[in-house]
């Protein structure tokens, strides 16, 4: 706890390099679907593809009785672990029909054993980090959100990468890269077909859960085989013939 969040700026470079190597491939497998989904993708990899275009973001819009049936839109990104398919980081820009105010919402999974009082930092490319406190923590993730300034919105439109930094209980900074490719086009474009998107997302999450179960089964079997090998008596060498 003694390490100040102000010292994170010096750690961004090292943490970014390490995590880009470990997670870079995972962020190519986002839940970015085409602005108009014509058919449900058959594999998780197809979720991020559209002929001639690539984007790391998706636009989903719904209406809500709590806002007087005004349209609420989320332009969002979900970064996945390439090995397990688990969600590593999620970010979204939320807009409400009739309001000029936009909010940036970022979810960091609690599986990383976060230092909640420390909060998180967000930066775009080589810009100045912004410090934010977690507004709510659920069993699966902690969330930070803030009003999105015009300056930061423009940085997201023109930037290449956004980084979210959080600190775990081992006092280590974790930096999660979020690609900004396609953000501006997705924000200005039409939302996806909700039914097709939900079906595609459910298929992807189901495949992810199945893959995680398979990995857990393989790990358990490997552990059992190792324990059995250790417990087996070693074969005695043949006795030397009598002289």
C-alpha cells in the first residue's frame, strides 16, 4: 500500500512491454462485430471480422424505461485472453439520447486481486495518465467511470492505444492495452443487430467456458499422473551374476 499511484507513470513502460508480449494476441480476439451483423458468426474468431474492415469496438444500443425510453448506446471493447478466452479488460463509452454528456466506463476483473483503495489509471498513447477511483466492485470486476471530456474523446478517436493500469496486492502494476482501431468509425456508425450480437456473444462465451473447463481437466489429469508417478516404487536393478 505504501507505493503511491503517482509512481505508476514510471512503471507504465515496463508493465506495458511485458503485457503487450503476453496479451497482445488476445486483444485481436475481441467482441468487435460488424456495424451491421448479417449472420451470427460460427466461431469466436469471426466475431471481429467484417469484409474489408477491422475494428476493436462494437456499438450496441437499447432503450431503457429508467431514462424515459431514451436510447442508450455503448461503444465497447472486450479484450480476451488468447489461451482461455476469459475477459481480461472491458471498456465502453456510454451515451444517452438527448444528452451531450458521455461517460467512459472501464471494468477490471477482480481475479487479479486488486488494491481497491488505489483505484486505476488510464492513459492514451504517450499522454498524461488520469487517476480514477473504483466506483463499484462486484464479485467479478471493479468498475471505474468518469465523464468523457471532449479532449479525451478526441484522443480516443485519433489515438492508437489506450492503457488501463491497476495495482494488485503484491504491489505490482498491471497495464492492460486496449486498441483504439476503429473506435471513431464505430462510434459514428450504426449499432449492430442486437439479437445477432447477443447470440454471437453467447456462443463466444460458451466456447470460452468450455475451453477453460478443458484446460482445468488437463491440468488435473497432469497433476494426477505426476502424483501417481511419484508414488510408484522404482524398479530395482537386476542382481549381479555370482562370481
